[in-house]
């Protein structure tokens, strides 16, 4: 079923966007900064992919779930979508953990001062 992998990535990204929006963790906290981080992160991963493709380390495997659309030789469109999701997921987890730890620190500080 062509496109199933891309659809799964899109559904996962939609879920990440909903979590992000609900708690204003990343894109909804500061969209400009987040988009810059996304572009830099995805760009770095694409450079990494390009180097590994050139060295013969990465290659596109056959799969009935892929669209078959390529951005470059051995670089399927799904890779770009996955890298976007990976960066977004990483930053939502990072900012979420940061917020939880900050809240714990505030609570611990209040308990000490009682």
C-alpha cells in the first residue's frame, strides 16, 4: 500500500502538534525560534544523510509502503518527513522534561522555605 509510511509519519506529527499545542512546549511557545531550530536540525540530518549516501552507507531499500518519490538519489520524501518529526519530537520531549524539572524545583524550593 504505497504512501502508508508517509501517512504514519503525518499522523505521528499531528499527534506531536496536538501535544505541543496543548502544553505550549515548542512551536506554540515561540514559533519563530522553533522553526529556526527545526530547519537547522533537519538541515544537519540531511547533510548527514547526503554524506552517508555518497559513501554508500545509506541506501533506499525496497518497500511497498513508500511513495516511491525521491528528493535525490537514495533519498525518499519520507526521509524529510521523518527528520522533521524526529526534530519536533526531540524538542517537545526536551522542553517537556525541562518544564517538569523546573516545576519540581519550584515545589522543592517552597517546601524547604516552610
